[in-house]
């Protein structure tokens, strides 16, 4: 089944109603993330009520869309509803390839001038709401949406420049692999992801991963303190910088 496309206020209301009834917001205060990304977050997961931004950064580095989708994958597989607002180029195939359950994914590609209203409505009933930031957003809107996420127990994931996020993740470097002496195919890319924030996330962190990755990947060197996980092998790395190698089976 393809991700659910949401067009119009009536469709949005119909989506939020069943999504909000799937599970009380306070039952699980932490939503899981892929083990490879857990070390970037202060609680090793997506804390309900928090704001976790994904910066787009320089276009040449790319990887931001894969990072954003990877952040949703484990929560989606665990039963959480997710929504992506304002990313018209995002396809259901790409989301499925990164492990997102399409039965619990809503896509709002064109929210229109009422962007903030659409995002707020989704926060009321969806566990994780990704919202592509439309240019400059006023400080009052930023504060209002963050407060709403805290009240409703949703995780707000601004996709773009966002002041005041609890954690901001961003791809800061990327190197492609696969071309040899000018010939061959681009197979995968090693990217460095940085995390910075406030409070428990004030200390900057970085990891290196291979992208794209999917549910068939395995980590050769997991994050420091990462618990054992099927398909993950290796020893803990330096606590201030984690190097992960994700390779397809």
C-alpha cells in the first residue's frame, strides 16, 4: 500500500482521527530509532514532546532526505504513525526502501499558505511529524508548534533551518564510492552526520555512516554504548566520535 496522500482539510481531519486513536500519547515516552543513529540523540531515541530538526545544509553534500527518512524508520516499524509535510518530491518507494511502514505514513506534499495550521493539526494526532520549513518561519510560529508538540506528546521534525530545536542533525560531509579511474557506478556514499543541541544534547557529536541504508544493512562498528542487536557487530569506538560502516548483505 502506498503512503496515504492527504489533500484538503477534510482528508486531514479523517487522517488525524484514526491516527490519534491508535495509542495514548503517554504510553511510550521514547520512540525508537535505528541503533546507528541512537548515539546522536540524548535519550538514544525520539522523546515524545521534543523537536528534532534535520538541517538541509549545502546541496552538494546531499543525504539530508535519507537522514530524515532513516530517523522515522524504527518508530514506524514499531507501530507509530508518521507524516511528512511539504516535500513533494518524496516518493513512497524511497520511504519503503528505508524501512518506513507505508500503512502508517501520511504525505502532505502541498500544504499551501496554511502550512502552520496543517502541521499543528497533524501534531494533534500523529506520533512523528516531519515539516519542510517554508523559507523563514516567525519565532512565534516556532514557539507555538514546539509547545504544541510538548503538550500533545508528538515529535516535531522540522526539515530545514529551525531555531531552538532540542537537537539538530545535519549531513556535514559526504564521499561517494564506486567510481574507479573514471569508470563504474556510484554505489554508496559515506556521510558524516553531526548532532548539536541544548541541554543534554549540548555536546556536539558526529558519526560516519554509509547511505543509502535499509533494513538489510549491518554495522561493523556500532556507537559507543550501543546494545547488541541482530546483524550488528564490532567494538565501541571513541565516545566523542563514532564511526559506523553500513554495508549491504
